[in-house]
């Protein structure tokens, strides 16, 4: 009878470990390996390590009690693995936030572009469009990172109304004067804007929806979106 219980429990463990490896963590496959190795060696030695340990530690002498203990161990292990997995996800968010803060393109954007394109400036007090407006004009669903960077560099290296994709901004704020940016700096700024959700004024999205009349699509998506401020608060 003990062998029957063990076959059921071990089979259940194998199935659960595979499911947990997919849903929770691939490290659960090591538990599957352990079961397989133990079954192979027990076929030759007629000795089961798990059964021996449980019987000695818990002084179990019947299969019913043994099966209960095995199920309890599985449930506890599952809970601990989920908690550790959640912790690792939190760590990943913190690491990603740190990467965002240290991105050279973000530093250049704040140091050089925000002099005129600061997102915190009031709508009526601005002297240039916010950077999210530039992102929205130069980015669409088919735009690659290289195309996005090249288009911005093509304008910045020698600003002209013909090269600009923001004719309305040129009429309102006049043409952007030449700035001594290097191509590497613009590439870094563009790559950051393309990959990350950048800062934007609170009024901008509503402004696009109400005043552009469908001529411009709001774009501030990012492949990696990190709220670095909230990440710092959690730490």
C-alpha cells in the first residue's frame, strides 16, 4: 500500500513541478530532476531517500500520515517560491529604474534640451514645444529607432523650416536656432526618447486631442516604461 501512495504522490509531484516551472519559476525543474534521479537509484538499491528521511524525522509508520506530510511540504515550498519570485520582480523594477536614471540620453535631455523644452513650464509660458511633442511628431507605429534618430539629427545639425515636421511650432515659436550638438549626443537623446516614456506636461495629451483635430497622434509610449520616482520611494 505504501508503494501505491508513493507512486501517486511522486507522479503528482512531477506534474506539479512542471506546471510550477512554467508558471512560477524554471528552478522548479530541479525538483523534477531530483525525483527522477531518486527513482532511478531506488530501482537498483531498493532504498528511497525521501521515504527514509520522512520516516526518521516525523517517525511515520503508515502511508496515510506520510502522504499528508508530503502534501504539506509541497504547499509550503510553493508559497516560499512565489514569495521569492515576487521579490525578484521587485528587484528587477529597481534595477530598471536605476538604468533609466543613469541613461546618458536622459542626462543630456535634461541638461541641454530642457533649457527650452522643459515639461514643467506652464502652457502659456513656454518658448518651445515640449519634447513629448517632438516625439509625437517624429514617431509612428512603423518608425524604427534608427529612422527616429536620423530624422531628429537631420533637423538639428542644420535647422530649416523645410526639414521640420512641426510647421505649427515653427510658426508659433520661430525656427529653432542652431545648437552645437554632436551627432553622438543627438543619437543618445533620440534613443532614450524612443525607448522610454519621457516626462510630459499634464496638459499635453488633452491639448493634442482637442487642438490637433486628428492631425497629430499622441505618442509617449516606450518599450521600457519606468516610474523612477515611485521606484525610489519603494526603496
